[in-house]
């Protein structure tokens, strides 16, 4: 291992302790954060910042989410190994790698072809080649592959994306930050009940890039 990697590994360990101090409790999730090399999902030249608890710019004017946000959303999903999970907003591929590390079967949609291609390379170079990537509009979900145990949205829709929610299994969970682009967004957890209806709970305010309609 070269000295730079050694340094990054130490920083990654501290990031995990930071997440623990900020309230992330699930040991399996903390372990996944200790294993996924976030610096490999950043733009070239940004690697040294990878283990700060901050969002960073990636291509196409998008962002790799803040580690705490990734951990918080993942915790709300109540993942079980083997869960079939749909992620909206592949971005860098980092969140998808965390889900894969936790044993989920991951489907992820991105509306920028360039980001999808980079994420595909990031994922396969780091051993997460089971992640299934799709170029498309997340508002529509993936009807051909539905239903899903879990749905995770990592961009913010201005209103509840109903077509997407209907692709959730009964007993399933969707985590979606809902709100307009001008203010912070509310983190909602939707549970699909056995009779097909939904219950929802709210989990604080976050900031995401907007979930836009259509492919680019
Ligand atoms: N999960 C990502 C976060 C990326 S930011 C990561 O871990 O890096 C959110 C992403 O959602 C952006 O890449 C943006 O292009 C994408 N996005 C926005 N609207 C979308 C839509 N309708 N369908 C699919 N992806 C969308």
C-alpha cells in the first residue's frame, strides 16, 4: 500500500467515527462506510477531501452526497441482505456501492449519460459490478423490474413521485427528500402497508440537487 492510500485509509476510519458521533448507529452501515473507498468516486484532484463529511461537485454540475446524508438515508431504509433496491440519481455511484456492500441487489437510474458511464466504471473498478445501471428518468422508475423492497431517492422531487411509489412492494420502504429547490427538503419515509396504502413519517431537513423531469 502506498503512503497516500495509507493516509486516506486513516481518514476513512475517522470519517466512520464522525458518523457514529453524529448518531449513525447501525454497525453494518458503519462497516460499509469503512470499506467503500469514497475517494475513488470523486473527481480527479478532489481525492484528498474525500473523507470530509461534505458534499462535493462531480461532473454535469451534480454532487456526490455528504456521507452523513448517505448514512442517514441508508439507515431509514432498514435494509436486509438480498433486498431489491431502486436508487434514483446514481451520480458518482457512491451510494449504490454502499447499498451493494450491504448485500442489496441494486438498480440505479441516472438522467445524465456521462455520469452513468463514469459511475459504471467507478463501481466495476471497485468490485461492485453487480449494480445494475439504467440511463433514464427516475420519475418513471423501472416498471419492468418492479416491484422493489426499497426505493431510495437521492435528488429532491418538488412533489411526491407517485408513479415511483407504486413500484414498491407491500411491506416495502421508500426514502425520499421532498421539496422545492429554493428551501431545505423534508426527508420522508414511506411505508407501503399490506393493503397497498402508504404511511409516512418525516425525518428532518436536508439539501439535495433537484430531481428533474426527463433524460438529458
Ligand atoms: N447518489 C448520488 C448522489 C448524486 S446527486 C451519489 O452517491 O453520488 C443526485 C443525482 O440525481 C444527480 O446525478 C442527478 O443527475 C440525478 N437526477 C436528478 N433527477 C433525476 C431523474 N429524474 N432521474 C434520474 N436521475 C436524476
